């Protein structure tokens, strides 16, 4: 995975969001979700990262599914970039109210304290910052910390749409809330 691949994916998502808001949805390609995680994991394994995964057999809807996919993608990209060809563990649990995504790696942890957690995972880029914003847009939370060995990214994403501010017009409110009716 390269920075340009992630940037290209982000650009495509922005274009698709704009198309939805403009009613140009017929030109929107499907976005990845939970069903696409196994293929994502295969690409990381092919790149030399040993990945153990426990994936849910659940449907969380396309908007939350895309967020889960992006969280896993960014966490594994950071692992490969900063820890090298090590081992990573992906655990996703989907309950009635939230999806929890935990990605832990077994890479080295610098002996520089908690500040190193953010330094390693930001590295001048916006990957984790963008993920935090994406998770927060769903009303969720995401943390990155050191674990027993390596780093742990832990995200909790509610499956219900967050409250939409009253001053957002109804068409936009549906798109913000992830209403599937706006994606057809």
C-alpha cells in the first residue's frame, strides 16, 4: 500500500460523496465494506505482513462498513510502514449498537513514552487524523496506544447514525446520516 493508493481512494470517496449530494449517484462505484476485508487482508499478506483476523459475519450497512474497512486498511498500512514485515492481529466485533475494531501489531515500540504512539502513527501524514474524524462523524471513538508488544488501534463505531444538526436540510441530513435511500 502506498500513500498515493490511499490518497486515490480518499479522492474517489470525496467525488462519490459529492455525486450523491448532486443526485449523480448513477456514476458512483460501490465502496468496500466488511465483505471486502478478506481481500484487503490478502493484499497485506502478499506484501509480507502476517495477519491473523477474526472477522464478523454481519451486515452493518455500507457507511459503517466502509469506515471499518478504512480503519483496518490504515492500521495495517501503518504496521507495514513502521514495523515492517511483522505480525498483526485484526479483531472485529459487530454488536447491535456498535462495531469494535482492534488492530494490534507486534512491531518494536520506541522507549520514548506515549508521545511516540502519535508520532509513529502520524509521521507527517493525515491517516490517523482522518480516521479519527471519520469515526467521530459516526459518534464513535478511536485510540492508538502501545500494547504488550507493538501498537494497538482501537475503534468503536456506533451502527446507528449520529444525530444530524437541525440546520442541515433534509436531503443533506439523509446523506450525512448514511441513509441508503440517498445512494440510489
